[in-house]
C-alpha cells in the first residue's frame, strides 16, 4: 500500500473520524443549558466591550463584585476553551448572508457548539485510546472501549449538550495518561504535560482538585501494587513534586487572580458570595445554605434516586464494578490501580456534593456533578469484558452484552429532546419519577402525536416561549431550524441533507472500524 494511503489502515484514524462525525450529527446548534450560555458570554467579555453579566439577568444569574459590577460566578476554564470558536462564530454571524437571521439557534452558538464539541470528542477518543493502550489492552479492546465511552455513557448526552463535563473528563484522562507515561519512562516532559492538563481543570471547576488527587493516588497505587518501597518510592515522590507542584501552584494562582479581579478576594469562592446574596434576598434560607442537604440523602440520591441514579443513567458503571470485583486477582497492577482510583474519585465526588443544596445538578441528564467521574470508571467495562471473556460464565457475558445494548439505547434516548423536558413535567407528575422511563414515554408520545392525550404537556412547559419550542421538537439542528421557522426553507432542506449525509457517513465509518477490529 502506498505510504500516502497507509493511514487508511490505522484503526485510530477511523476512531477519530467516528468521534468527529458522532459529535457532528448529534448537535442541536444550541449550547445546551443557560450555564454554557453564561460561560460563552464570559468568553465574549474577554475580547469585546460587553459585560460578563447583563443587568436583566440578575438575580437569576450573576454576583455583585468589585465596583458594584455584575460578574459570572463560574471559573474561566470553559470560557477559554470556547474563545477560538467564539471569534470565528462572531465573524461568521456578521456575514451579509446572515443579516436577516437573528433567531435561536443563533449563528454564533451553532459555530461554537459544533466546532468545540467535535474537537473535544476527537481529543477524548485519542486520549482514551492512548490510556487504554498504556494499560496494556489490545488495539481491538481499546477501540471498542472508546466506542463504548462515546456511544454508551452520558458522555454522548454531554456531547450534544455542551456543559463543562466532557472538557473536564478530557483533561483528567489526559493528566492520567501523561503522568502514567512519566511513571513508566521517567519522561519529565510527559509529567509536565499531565500536570498542566490537571491544573487547567482547576480553572473550570475548583472541585477538580479531586481529579488532581486521584491522579496522584493512581500513581501511588501502581507503585504499591508493584511493591515499590523505601528509597525508590520516596525518590519518585520527590521527582513528581518538583514538576507537578509548581504547575499546580501556577494554575491555582491564575484562578485566585481571576477571583480577586472579580470579587476582591484571594481566599473565597463564589459559593460563599452566592449564599450571602441569596440569604439577603430570602432570609428564610437556612444558615448553612447552600450546604443544607442531609449528608445521607445526598449520598443515596446519586446512587439510587430514580431521577438521578448513576447506575440507571450509566449502566456500564455496573458492569465495570462487577468485573473489577470478579476479576481482581487476575488484573495487572496498573488496571487495578486505575479501577480503584476511579472508584475512589467517584466516591469522593458523591461525598463532596452530598450536602450541596443542588447536589443533583438541577437541569441536567443524570447527576452532572458526578458523571465526570462515572465515565472514566465505565471506560474499563468493555475492555475487561472482552479480555476476560474466556474466564467469565456465559450468563455474565450475556448480562454484560445486555447492559451494553441497554446503555446505548438509554444514551440515544437522551438525545431525543432537550434535557429540561422531564424536569418541567415532574412539576406536575411529582417525585420520585423514573426519568429514563418517562423519556421513552415522551419519545413514543411525540412520535404518535399523543403528548396531550397522555397528559405529558403541562403549564410549566409553556411559561417560556423559547423553552416550549425547544422541548417540543426533536433536539437536532435541522428539526429545530424548521420548528423555529426563522431560517429560509432552502436552509432547512440543506440542513436535513447534510445531517442525513452525516448519519450515513457515521454508519459507514463505524462499519469499517468494526470490521478492522473484527467485531
């Protein structure tokens, strides 16, 4: 084969194509939530004269900071991620051809959501594949493991709805991969890159300090399982700190400087300021707001509550935990360390947010605060199932395959409608509600035109005109353009054509990739 076509025989190339096409076809053109829209406005603030928060958005969003101005309470991380796309999107939005179009989904949000999600998805595929290969899984096991992550976990939902989750997980896996490379090779550049990725996470959400600690625990567990002791262990620790500590300190300093610029303090976080302003507006709030949830409720909620359970929204986690327990003695030290470290990270997130008033993440598919730690753990499920198939009973294999199929169906269902749909419905349906079951009911009712007949339309859905339009159509760009009615007919037709071609290309690329790995 000619060298210029040799890349066509590389499964990693086809895996990246799959990731890119998948991100392309699932987009709605919207950013997904108000959170991301506020972060994009902070992006715009970085290079224009616009404010971070407009006055009419307060008190629903924004905090008063230095000079009495309103500032966003989020970290700057995702805003920096969207900066290149925002520059391009703003430029494109001013093209003459779009001069008469000013409705949602806006041109700028379409450019930002498509370009950013595609880049993050492709990079996630690359880093996940790299990490699985470092854990000594075969190419076949690694490819199928990455496909399971992209298609069969809540990562797919957050590919469509561009919260900070997938970006956080990308940086965490990058940090783990490059720091592990340092552990094995002594490459200090790899340690620097891994530490920089983990440090960059701190700019998005300070609680990713848990991910930073989990990376250190992962390395310590590898050394512990390999019985590295005494002087060698201490020297590794010293070498690690010489590079990682200054990098982490730099990013913490950047975060603190940003905090001081907005709110005039190096030591507080937005939570304390948010609590102060909320209590001023509503004196009936408890003194410990927003840490007012009973701890046990906050722990059991993300585990077992039918509206948010991580086991329901990410069934692959069940398979991963089951296989880790059953195969523990057979696993290599690095897989044991990764599995244990990821479960500890998951428990850390559950416990940290347990007392948070909004522990469930509010408008989200599943528990968005915990999902960034669920997905790395679930990454092991398919590779372990494939590698140890001969050591597993037939019913475990069949059960595993059933969970994979169920996971795929659940994640595909998560794309059908905008995520607030069931949250609005629960205002009249009450709690607890099995959200995943309700989503399938909504899909059937909408397809059959039975939403009213089945009692699935209610008053809360209609209180915001745009929300009602958004949640009463399939959540993909061509359908949204047609429903809004602002785009010319030829644009809608072209969008459907391109979308259909993208789906066909995705199916063909997946078929080619699966043949290459003999699945």
